[in-house]
């Protein structure tokens, strides 16, 4: 169940992050962050290396290659390489356990 | 001492409790739609609403849907309006309504002399119906008396991280209180089926849930509907299972006790998946032609309240059961405040959490059950749609023992 955790939900929100479930190993970004900006996450400094927009994910802690990434307590894929805290999680380091994600160009033109 | 007349609920003969006491004017073919609207429009200050089935050729799904809707706990009585030559079995529908203890009369347009006599007679009939419906015994309504459905429509990137998890949190609290909750759309749950099966009350139900998602996947694939697009990953979604979690989040974390099809009543409290995707060969096109089709199907499963999450800003309400709009996107909420009941987008700023918005939703559910009108309800939104579908009966493992 999504709920309050030992991490201060409000401090995360001030940093523009949501932890959707206390068991998740990723945060969801809630606002635009630009490269080089330094975000204060409850006193910890997160130096942003990739521009991110709302809806993108960053690692909550170190994730090993082969480890399952969960969001809202549900597996969303397997880490392809080691991922460090606050590193962007996306197509380059996470693979579906279900079906491969289509890159642009692979998608039938009639799809939305 | 409070008199029972002031209690918010309406106790029906089958033991279910209504939170509204609607008189339906139901057309049995599109040709009777206009007269039905004309009758209902005579009662702007009463709960008189129009539903119906436009088809002329018979369809057992539509018959089951109208039977379930006309005997829904929020309904106090029904006027059936038939053209006369359509094939809908109006006698059996009328018998089912009267057997449920409700007022029902039927007007056949061709039998009474056309449109104008139909409207005149219909208005007189509805006045009798309203008087009968007001005699329904009143009762308290607890959260455990409620069936609550969850639908999402007009989704955007915020839906899966604000409104849907908040509805999931509310569902968990409602289930804890003994309520019955329904989520839907296996076609949007691709990649979550093994997780969902792990929440099922039995391995057999788990296999049914997986089969339901596979059926939806095949159906939509054959219809040419893609499931994961570049726009999704540009918005930060990496995998199909992650996209599906946005919709899946509405289900919360309770065990899944059963699988429903439209118009099937839950047998026990708890959390159910409703499968609106037709069985058998593909006919009649895309199954869920708009959000209202699925809302109506959850109402036919007994839902007295619908939680409707939206990011871009849906405005629909529904006939029969009030719709609570949970707005995922704070910009949409600011732009369309008159349509939105809950601002889940506040989770994106520092002033709210999934838990606090979830609690707000549960509180609003309780107030709406006690008679408070939702935004769409107060504005007169009474959307309704019903088309052709075909279903096979549920398998033996789908419903928990009552």
C-alpha cells in the first residue's frame, strides 16, 4: 500500500520526488530538473547529470545488474547494468520482463 | 430521536441499499429514445433519468445489462418505453423489475397512438412512479454497504503517479471497512498479470485473471490497437508493465477475491476485476467505445458510486450512480475546477501525499453515500451508453463462495 515511510514524504516532495511505495527502489520525478542543477533531498545533495521531466524515474539506492526494479510495489523490469542512487532509470539500463519496448520506428504507423 | 425518513439510504427487497432513488425512463430501441427524453425532461427537479438500448435486434448482454440496471439499488422504479415492433423482450424485463419490488409500467408507442400520447401518458406514469418510490424504506448506509467502481479516462503522465495510486489507497481503506471495490480494463493491465495472479484468492482465480489479460491483448491486437508508443517512453515510462501500473494502481493492494463480467453481481465484499472485453470471435468493433460504456458496466455490477480518475480532464457523470472525479494533474484541476471533486495533483507539490488524498476520497465517498452531490451530478451529467456485446458465462473459479 502506498503510505508514509521513514523517509519524509514532504522532504521528497520538496525535492520533486515521489516514493510511490515504501518497498520501491525507484523514485518518480515530479518536476523538470536540468543538467548541473543540485537538488537538496532532505539534506543530501543530488547533482543532476541528465535533464529529466515529470514521470521519469531515478534510483532510490544502488541497484545491482539483474535486480528487479519495482514501482508501486510491482516489478517494471530488470536492471541491465548496476545503477547508482539518483541515476536515471530508463531504456538504457532497464529491460521489460514481458515484451521488449519498441523504439521509435519499430512501431506500426497506425499506433497512437 | 431521528426519524427513519431522514436516513440517507433506500433498503431494497434483495437487501442491497441504494444511495439514490432514481426513476428510470428506459427506451427499448432507439426509436423510443426521443419520447423517453421528452418524458424525463418534464421532471427537471426530480431524479428522473433516461437509459436504454438502441438496438432493434435482440442481444442477451443488453438484456442482462438493462435488467441489472433497472433493479440497481439506486433505482426506485422504471418506466419502459417500447416502440412496439422491436425485438427486445419487454415482458421479461418488466417482470424482473416488478419481482424486485419496484414500480414499473410499460408504454408501447404504437399501441397508445404515437409520440404525443406516449409523452402525456409517460408523464402521468412517472408521477405514479415517483410517489411509489418515495415509499421505499429508509436505512443507514455504511461503507460496507457500498460497491465502488474505479475507472480512468483522459489519462496523462500524472494519472499513474497521483490520482490512480490515491484511488488504490482509498480502495484499500474501503476494502478494510468491508466494502466491495471493482477495477477494470484487463487491456490496460498487460504485464501486470502475474503480479495480479499472485494477489488472487486462489490459483484457479489467478489463472482466470491471466487468461482475461491474454484475451484482451489478443482482442486489441486484432483490432489494431497498439499498447506502448514512443510518447510513453518520452514521458518516462520504460516498459509495458510500467505503463500498465498506472492503471493497475487503482486496484490498491488488497487480495483480489473475484472476476466479474458486466451485470454480474459480486458475491462477497472485497476487490474484484471486471472484464468488459467480449468473449468469442470479434464482432461489433471496439468493445469499450468510450469511458461511459465501462462505467455503465460497473454500475450494472452493482456499483453505487464511481471513482473516475482523469489527467487531461474528463467531464462525464453517469445515470444511476454518482461519479467522483479525481483529477491527477494540478494544471487541469486549476483549469476545470467546476468539474473536479478531488485535486490529486496536489501530490505533485509538497502539500499532499497519496495517503492524504486517498483519505480525502474515502471521506467524500461517505458523504456522497449520505446524499452529497458530486460536481458532475449537480451539473446534471447523466451520461449513458449501451451497445452490442457477447459474453460466455464466468468459469467456476471466478466468484468467491457467498
